[in-house]
C-alpha cells in the first residue's frame, strides 16, 4: 500500500494544474498572444511558465489521479513539470517506473 501524498505537496500540485489550464485557455482564447506576453502580464519568468504549461499535456488518467488524491507520492510538481512524452501510455510507463 502506498503512503498518501503530502497535503502540502498535493495542494501545490493542484494549484499548479489549475493555473496551467487557466493560462493555456487564456492563450488559446487570445487573451494573451503568446507565452511571452502571458509571462510579462503575470510577472513570472518564461521558463517557469513553460514548465507549468507542460502539465496541460498530462494524460487524463494522471490528472484524475491527482485530482482524486489517488496518485503516487512521487508525483510532485517538480517531477511532473519535467518533459514527458506526449503519448499518454508512455507517460504512465515512465511515471510508474520512476515511482518504484
């Protein structure tokens, strides 16, 4: 049985997921013309925004596990904001291997 995620880490991850999806929608809706424009408006650096926006590419299964609090404790913001394959089955395989 796996240990439950740390509430503080989980809260940061949930907030980051929400922010990433909100920022992506703002760019897609034309509120911001680019990531650069968004970062200037939000007062964050480009690298941070790009790492955060990667969260929008996670598989629905991984996102559901995070939202439901049923994810592996190793699924941290730092780990999930690193580059992962776009194919969802490969994401799952990499994350499951990394969390063993």
